[in-house]
């Protein structure tokens, strides 16, 4: 459960970010020695009260 940093309301989470004009979404990559590894898809949470929006990663195991 994610809470809004601005107003404390429970956020609607696990949403996807879509880039207008493209259906590819956004992922986080780590580029080490010219070998790119995708860490995770970026997720979005939105506060239904004030509209505050934040991006986050759920699975950080590949980052470590």
C-alpha cells in the first residue's frame, strides 16, 4: 500500500505509464560494460485526492 507524500491518502498503484505515440512503455536499464540488463518496468501510482503521481520499480532484485 502506497500513501501519498503530499496528503496521506492511499494511492492507486500498479498503473502503467504509456508514452503518447508509442506503445513501448518505459523500462529501467543498467548498462555495464556494454551489456544492457532490463531491471523492471516502471510502475505508476496516482493519488485519487490531489493527483500527486510517482513512478517506482517493484522488483529490485536485478538492481543489486
